[in-house]
């Protein structure tokens, strides 16, 4: 089989960067996407010299509706075939919905939901024609319950989980792997940017990014539909199923404070 190329969004830091390192260590060529171009170039330099792979840098703002189409046409023009798409770029912010600027929420939905769906649509077609490939969507444990104080973020991750699960059931070819990586809190820039770093949620269940992402990578390679790193974290969906919904909402609000 020809050498695999993985496109990773949000590869300039955190979880996306860890995924880039794991794909690179396994010899995959990469296309890395984010807004911070200089940082992407440094990462490209580092990974290509460490692993002898080709890394293509694409600086794009995924809150812009045209970005997925621009990425796809650029790669088509350059004749770069994408075998694995890692939809990782995303952000959240602690806020009370009614008191928050609408632009921030619309951008969040564009990046976390619409760009992820658009990129999946664009790249999945080629994977189906070739009969192999993979889509690894980065959701969150947040997708398993409502999230007062981060209402839009939690809802966006519920979409990612639901969409990815449905897709994995529709696509019956075992050579096309469809996986949702759904971690709880992970030590990245997200904690500070979302203002969740001092929340109870982060205090009780923060994981380092390298082991968390390694579990996500291995689960994806094995074809697991949902991958939750950490034993405590794996109990959350079960706990949510046996707990009355009103209690889950109240607990989530407390944890997000
Ligand atoms: N850390 C956690 O606790 C945690 C838990 C569960 C799920 N997640 C999910 O994991 C994913 C990665 O987050 P992280 O924890 O690694 O946080 P991070 O360190 O802040 O990384 C976020 C990445 O997304 C990129 N990004 C954000 N907005 C973008 C935009 N408009 N256009 C293009 N790229 C954009 C950032 O790149 P630029 O700033 O350079 O554009 C960065 O590379 C997100 O989907 C997040 O929701 C995180």
C-alpha cells in the first residue's frame, strides 16, 4: 500500500500536536492545519527531520465557512491524497449563554461542528472510492451530558459524538475506520483558553495529553467507534445512564464552576 497521509486540524498545540507526533512516528506523511503558521512550520521541521516524513503546512482559520473547501481544493491541486482525516481543531469557553457575545458562539459552532462535518464530507468520498481510510473526530466527555456554563461547547461535542457514531454504523467497510475520541480534561492550552483550568472538573480529572492521545490513536487504529481515555472517565457514560437527568445537569453545573 502507498504511504499514508493524515490531515490533522488544530495541530499547532495540545491534542492535535500529540496526534501529529504519533502519526509521524508511524511513518505517515502529514498535512497540518491551524491558524498559527509559524508554530506549524516549526512542528513540520521537527517532525520531518525526526521521522523522514513529508509535512505540508496549511494556515487556515476554520471559523471561516470557506476554509474546508479551500483546504480540499488546495490539496486536490497539489495532488495530495488524504487517507486519514483527524478533525481535532476546536475550542470552548466558560460563559453564561445569555450574557455572551453571539459571534463567539457562532464561531465555536463553525469550528467544532460545521467545519468538522464539511471536511468529513469532502474527504470521505475519496476514501469510499479507494476502499480504505479513516476519520478520527475529536469529541469530548462533554458530549455525554448537557453543560451549564458551557452550553454551546457541550452541545457541539454531543453533535460530534452522535454524528461520528452514526457514520461508523453507516460505513460497513472495516478498512475505513470511523472513531470519536472523547477525553475528559486534558492538560493542553484548552484549560486556560476555556477558563476551565480552575474548575472542579479539571481539578478532579485532568490527564496528561501524551497518554490520553496515545489511547485515542490506538483505539482508532483498532477501529473502535468511541475511545475514552482513563478508567474514571470511562465510567461517566455509564453513570449518566443510571442517574436522573436533572441531577446530571446540576452536577455538570457544579463541575463547570
Ligand atoms: N483539553 C481538554 O481538556 C479537552 C477535552 C476534551 C476535548 N478536547 C478537544 O480537543 C480538541 C483540541 O483541543 P486541545 O485541548 O488540544 O486545545 P488547544 O491546545 O487549545 O488546541 C486547539 C487547537 O485547535 C486549533 N484551532 C482553534 N480554533 C481554530 C480555528 N478557528 N481555525 C483553525 N484551528 C483552530 C488551535 O490552533 P490555532 O490557535 O493555531 O489556530 C489548536 O491547534 C478540541 O476539539 C477540544 O474541544 C479538549
